[in-house]
C-alpha cells in the first residue's frame, strides 16, 4: 500500500509504532520495521544520550530497514540532555524522529539539516497546524481514545481526523484507539495516510515487557481505562488497577486542592515496576481504549500482515460492493 507516509519514511506499510516509555526498545522497533512498518525507539527511556546511541546501534544489528527515535519534550526542573539526544540522533544516521510534548521548533534546524523526517504528535487541529507551520514533515493526530496524554479537548478521531484533513497540507497519521485493518481503512477514508499504534503493539510476542502486562491488555475491555490527573490539566488515559483507583480517590477527596506531590506514589517510577517486574497494581501506566479490540498476542509480523490483509480485503471487496 503506497501512501504519502510510506513514501516519506521509505516503508512498506503505512503503520508507525509510536514511542512508548519502557516499551520502545530496540527489540520492539526492529520487529516493527522488519515487518514493514516504522519502528520507534523511545529516547527518554534510555536516560542518557550515550545509552540511546548504544540502543540505536543495537537496533541496527536487528534490522536493515528504516526505524526512528521518539523524543518527547517535557517541562522539568532538571530537563533531560536534549542537545545530547539530538546530537546522538543526528550522528547515528537515523532518518526519522517522532517528537511529542512541547513545541519542537528549537530542535528542528539540526534535525532537518541532517535530512531527518520529523513527525510531531498532536492532540488537536490547532497544534497540528502549528507543527506544519514550523516545518514538521508530518503529524500524528492523537484522538481522545489514545493511551497516554489525549490533551484537554476530548475530541475523538471520528471528528478530529476529518477536521485535520480539512486544514492540513502535510500528511498525517491517525493515532489513538487504532489496532485493526478496518480502522486503517477508516483512517484512510477520513483523510489520514496511515496509522500510529501504541497499545496494540504492547500485546505482541516481541514487546519487551512482562507477560502480565500483555495479559492485562488482552483481558481488558474498552471500559477498563481511566482518565487521571485531569485536575492538574495533565490528563492521562491509563489501564485501571488498584493503584489507579487509589489515585482517583485522592482526586475526588482533594478536588481542586490536589498537587502532584499528593499522587507521587501512584505515578512516579511506576513503569519499571509494571513493565519490567509485572506489578500490575503499582500505579498508572498508559493504555488506550483499543484494549477492547485486542484479543490475542501475535508476533509483530502476524499482526501487521493481518491488518494489511484485512484492509486490502475491505477495500477490494466490501467497499467495492457499495460502489456498485
């Protein structure tokens, strides 16, 4: 399937694996790239530029296909070494970067000068237009269904994607709640040139996370995610567990007086406990509503082949009947 996204990133299928904390290691990225999509290493999970350089080198040993790096720009008292991360990405020869969080404008000149294609993750049309105006090559339009941070507008992809299509000149992918071939076709029909998947890729054989995490996603329905940190205007969609319910009770009790320090135990340092150790009640970890559509744990290749097979069948058979 040839789209603006496959042409832009030099990939076979219009499927991108979004950056995910403690999931986007070399194994994950290489598996997606080898299956024809665009795999993404999560930069900040590595902690330091030196470790990111080693992870990129490790990924290169596993695949000769294009892959990228996610770089999320977050406000922090002691910010990560962003200049170091950008330098490593440029020096490594990686040709795709997924940016997220704050405006990446400051870092675009160095990336673009190195011939790197930049796709920025956005949760609204206005942010997408800003990404376009500063020179991003594409955007990942993140609907309210997504795991992680859906923004504060609460607009689902059924409306957000066609709105993006009305306004944008650069290509975009549909992100948030996506995990099937039928959704790929729907995204294409709404104006997107591909899809970005996060949660769906966690429930695969190659995903470097604890088996408990994969089983929790398979067992979950579309009703089992929760929105946390709304009072702090840092909304995150997570899979419910005992830690999350404790967090929500604190939000209900403290109301507008809540501070980040009040929920520190349920959100800080949780990812290693969940993803590595499998302590499923440790606290809040990102998970999308697409969990309700995930019923198995295939290999990444099996997953991508099924998505593409289903998409082609829908386009060539089911939709063709309606056209007649």
